[in-house]
């Protein structure tokens, strides 16, 4: 606790955590920093922290191919594990002021939720730990290493082992002997091509074209038949990228019925 003129405001907030069926799982209180009151160059500098692309998450489907199970770990108060590089000072929380030191402020050693640099601080912490444990980016591990990894993570961070994954980032995941089923609706040429390149980098060569189901026969005809080009001259060239992908054998547009009359 020190004297400081430049400080960041904070507030206590309630947090309702919900499960996969949107029922309240637990209620908690959290001290949150008012990040909007921070000044660039004074309270923070770099804030970027990489996150998993939604397309990358689809690679979980390969665990079904290899007969693996997906488990879910949740780091409790993850951002609180991030070590700060900057000097950040916050006011004493209301109702918890130290008697006789009401004019003093706290200096943060670790990040609080709401700080602009909190995601980056947490990423730096977990990234350094995983590299220290021998992990490498874009490489998978077998079940034995997974179990060892879970034990290591739980010994380093306060975590909740959520067991078999059933819900992740708004997607419902069902694992059974027949495979892994993920309810998702986004599907297009761009992520398909990106995933093919990523899988190739991971040693999963894609010999066959990726099938994209389309319920519009006219759209398929325009992409597959050069003779239809004269009808699409008014369309910007950038929207014809799928035609090149079809020609190069990267994707294969296949018609699917959306109405019984079309089947």
C-alpha cells in the first residue's frame, strides 16, 4: 500500500456463470478494474493476446477419427494469474479500507479483470508455463501425455476439471462411439481452404476436395460452369474466389435439398 496520485478506479461486480443449458451454475463476486479509465503509455502499452480461431476449434473432430476423448479444463480466475509488467495502482475497495490509511492505494502485482493488458498478461503466463513443460505449438499429444498435462496444470493453477467436453464457446458437443457431433452452422469456402492449409502443415494431407453442401443449384452452376460467366460480369471479381477453389480441386460444391419438393 503506497501513496499515489495516478490510479485506476475499480468496482465490485456480480458474476452469474451458466452451464450448457443456460441455468445459473454459480454466483460469484469479482473486483473489476475500470479499464476505460486507463491511459495508453501511462497505465498500459501492449494489449494484444492471441486466441484460438473458431475454425481451428473444428479440428477437434479429428479426435473422433483417432478414437480420443475431449476433456475440458477451466482455470479459475485465469486473469489473476497474469503478472503485470507495468506499475498499476488502484483505490482500496469500498468497505475494505484499512483504518488510518484511507488515502493510500494498492499496487497490483498481478492482473485484475478489466485491465486492458490482463489478457496479454495471462497469455504470457500460460504460454511460458506450457513451453517450460515441453509443449510446442501446433503439435498434438496422446492420452498419456494429456493425463500428465492435466495433473501439471492443476498443480500450477487453481482449476476445475470439467470432465468430458459437452459445451464449448456456444457449441454443443456430443461424444459417442459413432463419433463426435458438434452443432455449428458456419460453413463456407474461406474457412475450408484455411483449414486445408493448416491440416497440411500438421501432416494431414488433403488428397480429396473438401465437400461444401449448397442448397442453391444456380450458385453451383455459376461456380462450376465457365459458360455462366457472362451472367455474372456485374459481380465483383473477389466474389468469384470459390470458382478458382473449385477449379483447383480444393472444394467440391454438392447440392443438398432444403425443401422436399427439391429432393
